């Protein structure tokens, strides 16, 4: 192989590897996984959550707990849920978020909350749920709009794990990791 061919081959390999590195999982990859996550079943009642926020380097910046009181109802064939979340951070600060969720078709959801810009879009299959949304995140005296790519995985009927990547302008800022326990 001459030098030009070798250079072209290396560029092609780098391009293919780059494409694979940038690809992300789709919720359909989890379609056969069990137990099957039924959002309105899991998020119904009281759920305790325990989490951390890590920066890009992996350093833990915040620890927190969340008490979630959740309920669903069906009106005129439309399933809607409310998740009332009370956060308590390791520095003593508290925060409240109330999610309003609607199942728009089987396995597809929209969600709103006061600090969510527009709508969160969710899709579930098998034991997994993926949410994407933009959050108005208060930091010191400023509010930043950050994008979340939020994955939830049902492990047992009572335990779910959550990993959410935060980014701005396509640059990863950090991750939120949570474990949920349904009482």
C-alpha cells in the first residue's frame, strides 16, 4: 500500500470509528428486556430517590435525595400523571419540581414542569425509558438552559436506575445518577 492509500485508509477507519463513537443507543434496543417498565405503574405512589451530580471529570459536585409522590389518572382515554418531587441537597438547599406527564401513544410521553423549557419527550420499550428535554438550571445568580438526555432502566419491580447526561451547545457538562426505590 502506498503512502496516499495508507493515508486514505486511515481517514476512512477514523471516520467509521467516529461515527460509531457518536452513535447513541435507541430505546428499541431494550425492547426484549425484562421487567417491562410501565411508567404509570412504577410512578404511582411514593418513590424515594438518591442521587449525585458529577462534573465532566467525574468528581461528585452534589449529593441529593428526592421524595416523589406520584399518581396517574385516565380521563376520556388519555392517561396523565403527576410526579411531585421534593429535592434535598447535601448543602441543605431544597427544590421542588412537579412533572405533568401525558401518554400520547403506547410507550410515548410528553412531560412539562415549570423549569422545563417546552416539553420533555419520552419513549419507552422493554425495561428502558429515554427522556430528552431542556431544563432552566439555576447556578449561582444565573439561569442556564441545559439539555438532558435522560435514561431510566427498571431493574426490579421496585428499583429503577437513572443516568442523565447534561450538555450545553453539544458540550457535556456532567451527569446525574439516581437510584429510585418504590415503597
